[in-house]
C-alpha cells in the first residue's frame, strides 16, 4: 500500500488477464471522468514508435467502483485495464534463465516462484496502474492549482536544453515520441535510438520534473519529508537509479554562498505570504517542506535491461548459458517514464495536500 491518506495498491502481472489499482482515501465529491484516466494512460501506452516497445495495447480503463455519475463517492476507487496484446511464447526461454540487469533472479530468491511471462509484475507494464491512480490524484491537485510537468532532459547520452535555454520548447514535449523539449533534439534522439535498435542494444536517460502551484507547507519535517517521500516514490519505478532535487549532486561541489537561495519580498507583495527567492537551488523544498517555489527534480534511468544482443547468463542450475531475449522491449524507457514520474509525483502531493489540512488550525 502506497500513501498515508490517499492510499494506492496496484495489482496484475504483465501477461495475466488484467492490471489495475485500488485507491482508498480519495475524498468524495471530486469530479472525475473516465476520460481523465484515459488521457494519462494514452500518454504511457506502448506502440507509439520512438524508443517504445511495439506491444500494442489499447489500455482502455474500466472504473469498477468509487465513482457515480462522474463524481467520486469517497469509497475505494477500483480501476482495471485488460491485457490484450501479450505474446507469452516469446518469454518461454525465461523459465530457467535469468535476464542480466532484470529482476528475475531476485524475485525467485524472494518468493521461490515467479511468473516469467513478460517479467510478471516486475514488468514496466505495472506502471500503467500507477498512471491510472496518478490520473485521479492529478484531478484532485488541479483543484488546488497544482500542475505537474515532466519531460526527457537526456536520452541515450544526448543532453537536451534546460528550461532556461532559449531553445527549450515546452509545447514540443508532447509532440515528439521522445518527449524532449525541442524538435532538433527529437531528430538527434531518433537517429541515436534507431542505431541502438539496429544493434539490439538499449540506453538510459534522465526525466526532469517541474511542479507549479505547490503551496508552502507540504511535507513533514522529520521522517516523511517531501523530498524523502518523492525520492522513494520515484525510486520505486523499475530502472530508476537516482533522484536529485534542485542543484542536486552539483550542490555538493558548490559553496554555501553560491548555493543558498536568498529570500526576497515578491514583487508587489508585503508580509510573510509574499516571500520569494532569488534562486531555486533547493528545488522548492527546505527542511522537507515545500517553500512555495517551483518543485524541481530529476530522475536517472538505466538502460533497458532486456536487449536482443546475445548475452552471457546463468541458468537455474548455475550453468553458464548464452541468451537471446525475445519479446518487445523499450529501447529506452525514459519517454514512457515521463507520465509515470508525473503520476508518482501526483500521488505523493495529493497525500500531502490532504495531510496538510490536518496540520494546523489557522
Ligand atoms: C515505463 C517503463 C518501461 C519499462 N520497459 C521495460 C522493457 O520494455 N524491458 C525491460 O527489460 N525493462 C523495462 N523496464 C525496466 C524494468 O522494469 C526494470 O529494469 C526491472 O524491473 C529491474 O528493476 P531495476 O532496474 O529497478 O533493478 C521499464 C521500466 C519503466 C519504468
């Protein structure tokens, strides 16, 4: 179960009959249409070209409970999506072999049994459940004026313009299959990903995320810090290997006089509520609590482990074997990770927005 007040559980295996989520704790009276969930699922859907797997799923959600006449009831919201386009025969050789870089062996060590078809629940397909739940959280957050936007800032070693750069184009992100902020970058990514695909190899990348409209005060000051909870949420995604907030790891090499964000009075404002900062090296969080600035973080994803190049591995008996991975895989997961990062961010923020309502009387 993920979350404290806005709680989510996901279910389903990649090649089982269906995947889905149950959200418990979503307040009653939220206007929620099926289209809100469909829109987000469409953004994560496979088979969209670019760096994505060719698995072609329609990912049509069905709301089983918790919503009546497009309004939440305050009861558990169950959403299910049927799996249709799975080719389980492609995974037959995974019964006894462990894919390098994947979770086959660790799942087996843990449970003594695993669903080898499509990676079971360790598959990237599990993230659709998070996107469905995140879509509900996003609707809740929209009511508070909070907007989450993620994009690919680096793919296969190609760095894209940062938001301050003149060639950073926000509108371009959802127009190209790599979700990079510029057409020229998308063309470079296309050539690089096509070359990797031809070689049967894969690549990693970085997803950047920015959240506007976050009020000051979200996050708990000790264990459940906003950055700690967000980091845990993002690191819970397969292939995510690191998260940094604001200046992140670069802050470790800078001086206090360079890194401190200087508070100033916001233009036209007066008093405590109109405080602003000259810079945002903190990424919008101080002491685990949102400062009211733009929330900014980056997530690093490793190269997709399933590659079609022949690789050495070991079988159940410990014998050295050569393996060629069949099945349809993302050459790079980051373009499809964009809506998933947004979803996890939404789930954490929705939880903290609700918790904050109990934090003070005035
Ligand atoms: C959106 C998304 C899509 C993914 N697609 C694939 C894929 O097609 N093939 C694959 O081998 N891994 C894929 N992964 C990564 C695996 O799920 C992940 O590497 C694996 O579970 C092992 O976990 P770890 O890398 O976090 O240790 C994907 C991850 C995400 C977030």
